[in-house]
C-alpha cells in the first residue's frame, strides 16, 4: 500500500499521486514529518481548467503542496472536459508557501480575466 504524506490516506500500489494533494505517494509514513495544524489558504480561483493545470505544474515542479476544490457541478456529475458557465476550481496551498507561489505564478495569468 502507498500513502499520501500530507493527508495520510491509503492507496493501492498502482496509484502514484494523491488525487487531493497532488504529491507523490510514499511506501511508509514512519519518516514523514507531519505538520499539525497546516493552514491552507486560497491561492487562486479559476473558471478555466487550463489555467489551473498551468499553475499546478509550476507548484509541483517547485515542491509546493496543493489541493484543488471543484464546485458541485464538476464533482457531482464528473464533468471534466468543459468549463460550463459558473463552474470554478479553487486552488489551495499551505500559508507558508503563499509568497513563493505568488512569485512563481503571478505573471502566468491575468486575474482580471479569471
């Protein structure tokens, strides 16, 4: 079995990445430093999945943990392909990475259009 080092959820060996936190799974939690009381903050709210994917790739490359929260429509109906009007994706990161994440991603998107 594999585990998410952030949420400690257990997954089958075939799963490589935590679907909630987008971090690589580990074989054991023994040597993982767990930070209690991690304060997650909203980095961006997207109405376009493309922008979310661009920013999340930058976060992954810089080892910044994150999780996404989709609105009800996408979660309940498993809509993945389009961006129906009114849908949104919220991207959260630990507050201690907030400034670094903003510095890395600030020029990637025009928030006035989002």
